[in-house]
C-alpha cells in the first residue's frame, strides 16, 4: 500500500502540472517498470557506502525543489544526515504507524522473533528524540497515514501545524470495475447462508489463526454462519500449516477456502455478497491497508484489531477488538449476526465512512497542499 500511495502521488501530480519523479532505494541501479509505476522511475543501491554519491548523481539529472522522503521511527541517523546534506527542503512521510511494545511481543509469538524485530524496534525507539533530530536536519512537514500516528508525533514534540494525517485513497466511482458472477459450486455450498470473508496471504501476520479460533466458537453458537477464506497465491507462506489447521476443525464443512488468487472483479463479488469482512491483523506494516478501504465500498462492516491507527480508523464504522482477543472477535461476529439493529447501524456507518473517504485524486491534492504549503520554490512552481 505505501508503494501504491507514492505511485499515485507521482502520477497524479504530473497530471496536475507538476514535475514529479519516483526514486526507489533498492538493491541495484535500474529502471523500474510495472503496473502502476510512473514512467521514468528508477532504483539506486541503498547501501551506506555510495548512497550520497548516487543521490547527487540523480539530482544532477533531476533538479528539484523538494524531496519527499519516507521515514520510520527506527530510521538510521546516517541516512537522514545524508539526505539533509543535499541542501534541498525535505518533507517526510510515515508509511508505518505507532506500535505498542506489548503488541509487538505478541506478534513475535505468532510470526517469530526475527520477523517481528522491526516492529519491536519501532515500539522501543525514542520518538521524541527522533522527531527533534528530523526537525534539526531540515524536515519541514510530516505526513502520517492516520490521526492516531499524527497525534503521537504531536505529543512527542512535533509542531502541531506541520504534521498532517492523510489516509491512502480509494477508487473513484468512474474507476470501479463491474463485479463477476460467483462460482456455481460456491453458490451451492453457501445455500443462502451468511458468511464472513477473509482475504489476504496465508500468513499468521494477518491474524488468520485468531480468526479460525474465533470462528470455531461462533459456529457452536450460530448454526448458519460460514467463513470464506480467499488466500493469495503469490507466495505459499504458511499454506501447508493452515490447510492442516482448517482440515482439523470441527466446523470444517462451513469453511470455504480458495488457495489461488482471484481476479479483482470476483474478489469484489465475494465482498458484496458477504455479511461482513474480518481482517484481524497481528500487525500492519502500513496503516489502513487497502483491503479495508476496498471492503467498505459495499457497506459491509469490517472487523479488525486495535493495531495502531488501523483499529482506530475501523472502529468508527465497523468493529475493532484487542489484539489476540479471540473471544472478543467471536463475540463481534456473533453480534453482527444476531443484532439486526446493530448490523444495520454498522452497515450505514461503513457506507458513510467510505463516501467521505478521499479518493486517490483528492488524496494527492492533500499531499500537494502539504508540500507546496511548506516549501519555498527555487525554480518557479514547486516541483
């Protein structure tokens, strides 16, 4: 999602008359091509030795008035010192969020210590000191994904009027694709029963094990409830383990699993026909994943976990439970099935939240407002 966001910012900024280029810090120098990537994007080696020289070479070819630079709380000091020495005004954005130490330790038990180490470091890093350093190094504006993270920055000493929360965008009505027809075998299996939908990679970081445990409880209390799991197949991850877990469940016949990625139109059809979407993240690399925003388009409540700004955003229209709270997850699912007034209220709130959410074009306008509002142009209009 952070990659989608920056690609949209660059592409749509160009459409609005600005000069914008995308530079990625990667493993080697190369042209970047692919779906959604703006033309002319390049990658340079990110190693400490030589990065400053690589950046200077890029800036000789791409003279600019401002650099928009991604930051994480554990950002190494050498990298921000390097970019500050380039002598160009800096706007920072935080593609991640704010992580509680207790949550990252829970994540370590679920996804392993090595995979959780970046999140543990994010939780432990002294934010006040880091923000003060960034300000001294010339960062004049901070863009966060959520109010939750923006407020954390303000509470840690960042100037209130120089931090802005701008969520990732949504598709406009013009860009929405038509839904596909649901498969006949699925329709036969469903037989009109209500189902909750999970979509994503087969990985514990998405909270799938907590969801399966919660659904086992739900299935004992509601004889009609079903669960549909659409697992992406771009990486096998924990597919074999998950298959064993699912096959061993007492309610196995009420779980429909697709192990191959489905096209977007079909994915949307599964969302549209669902009772609600359950995405109980153990941790989120970037706040408000697009899967949440895309699910809200159909007015179906989203149930998630209180993982930083993600849960804070969802609970205003859907439901959010504490991380690892299997009982709470099951209770939320049951309530949306048994309490029709609550369900209608959450559906209406979800539809309203989606309509008021900025589309990609509006999101880019907000980004440009932050950039141009804080940077004095060097060569005419800010680029």
